C-alpha cells in the first residue's frame, strides 16, 4: 500500500516520550570497535519502502503537521534569518544481528530535491513520533548543537552523513531507535530532501552500515531464522502455522478484564501468561512440544541444543479521558511474541504479514528496555511503543525441527 494513502488515516493521540536525550551522531564511541585484521568487513544498505518513516516540523508553524501539506514527497530543513527552524525527521529500521562492538561505521543517505546544499546537524530523536501527528509543539527537540555534521556530496544529488554514534547507541540499547533529527545550521538556508512517502522508492532515505562479521560460535538457541507466511505471533513463536487468537486462549472473556481491573497491567500479563501455558499444555502433542518452562530472565541458561527462548509482552492502551478501559475494545489490548534465534537476534510475525527478523535486535540488546512496535510500519501513533508490559521469557523444546500444523 502506498504510504501517501496510509498517512491520511492516522488517528490523533498524544506522543509517547522516551526519557533519554542524545546529542550528535558523530563517531565518538564508548564501545571499542573490533579491529581484528582477519575478520571480514560486511556492508548492508537499508532502503525500505514500507518501513522508512519521514516527517518534518516547523518552528514558525508549530501546529502544522505533514497532513496540512499538499506535497509529502519531500522533507525540509531550514533556518530562517530570525532563527526559526524547519526540521526533518527520518526513521529507518536497523538490520538484525549486528552487535554494537562489531559496528564499523554507519552513514545516512539523503537525496536533495531542491534548495541549498545541506549544512545540517544530525541527532537522535528522543521520543517516538507518528508521521502524520508530529508537530513542533508536541516534539521535544534534542540538544543537537549548532555545528554541521560531516556531510559528503555523492552522485545524482545524494548526500551522506556520518551517523555512527547514533546507530551504535541504538544497537547497544542506550536509547530506542526513534530516528534521526536533521536541522539546518546556516541562517537563510533551506534544503528539501526526498521523503519516504513519494512514488519513487529509489529516492527514499537509506542507511548503510559496515560491520565486522561475527566469528563467535556461541549459540543462543536451537534454530536459525525461518521465514513463514502463515500463522500469527504466538503460533510463529511455537513454530506452528495455525493462528492462536485471543478466543483460543481465553475461555472466560471477562477473566482478563477482571484481572486488569483488579491488578492493572502486571495482573493482565500474568493472566495472559497462564492462558498461554494452559493452551500449550493442552495442545502439546499436536504442537510437538515436549517441554515448556518459564525463565527468570533473558539471561537464564537454556539447553541450546534442544531449547529456544520466547519473549512475551502485552499492551494496554488506557483511555485518554481517564475512564475505565474495556479490553474488548479494538486496540485496547493485545499480546505479542518474539523468538530468539541461534545468533542471538530475534524474529517475529504479525497476523496477515510474513515473518521478519526483528529490526535492530542482536545478542547484546536487552529486549525488555523498550516497548515493542505493534506493526512493521513504524510511525502509526496508535501502535508506536504499544506493548508496554514487562516481558515474560520461557524456553520451548520441540520434538521436530519442522513447523507443525496443530489443528
């Protein structure tokens, strides 16, 4: 689906903020880079039509959103003579499986569509934002300074910007990936870049990452990644192709509501976990699961020759006016599962979409640090940072290496 069409249907909601602010995206790092000469350097270029999210906000028009504009094919960076800014926001998903110590460098590529050659400072967005809802007056600008980042002109109107430190911080888990903030530093200058919403995806922003190949033989679970088109998040986590929905888990539709009303998010999480374990136990023969056990943390050891880890979280959206929330309402409650792979990264699936490697996941990144995205398309306000409970970890042992079809 074209993002021009999708962006119009976004619903208004308050922006969720993250506590940590980052400044620039330069090359200074607290994590040493692996400099072993015999380790091969690899490179990956990320330019995704469905998962790249862009917007721009204006200090001179603080109530204006991208929905107020006739053309969303571009984003703008500008600094007026009186010091007011137009700021571009760009969020690109990170590849999975790259640990921060193996990152060599990272470059953001933006293609100019008009205006001046860019002299911009680049930082990390300190909060989640929705492409159709973000405005100057609901976005907390990071302290990104007045010095231009290192920008290099490329062929065909492209410019590349060193963003190594931002990417390393995201891979390390110092802050969640809410994208880049691009701000002009020269008064009177204005640059328009192609956005992630135009008709020509070859012009979309892109991110190139170079990293050292992993020479470690450590295994974090039994299985490597298997793409799967059928099922949903829970069935994928159990290596099965048949969807397992709420109506399959909850015999008493009021039980979950009672748990939430009485004990809040943690009680609803416990109720969901018990229902999941009960379902697995009742269907273990068809699922070909010989053992399932809850883990105390993601670091608890498992038998990686036979077991693999699963992480579960739930999300509850409280009502905006403070009235009691009904979990039966569409979007008020949901659960999600991720499965850890042999290399330490994670994978997941949504109903109706193929499975994917979880963007930015790696063996060192703690999956409990940030709420999870509900959709592969980051940037919908309704779903950003949706799964906000603590995670529950459990280990699964299957008696077959194949995906089952338990019903």
